[in-house]
C-alpha cells in the first residue's frame, strides 16, 4: 500500500496518460473486449487513487495540527 502522496501522484499520472493513449487506438474485434475492460477499469482505479490520496492529506494535516 502507498503511504506517500508523491508515489500516488506518479501512479495517477501514469494511469491517466495510459488511459488517454488508449482512446480510439484499437478497432480490431479480437482486442475490443480487452480495450472495453481497460477503458472502464482505469477510471475506477484513478478514482480510488484520488480518494486515498485525499485521505492521506487529511491524515497528515490532522497529525500536523496535533503536534
């Protein structure tokens, strides 16, 4: 599990770039099911990364205030 916001930012950036590159790249029927799965799974992964990153920020902020 990632406990570092910078690592999450890198992962988010890589997934976002890969997702943008996937758009409209394949028209071959044999690859279509994989592309559809990829196209629907990656946005869900990005959502989890963003929510988790926000939770980490809140935790770090709270920890800083308690000191």
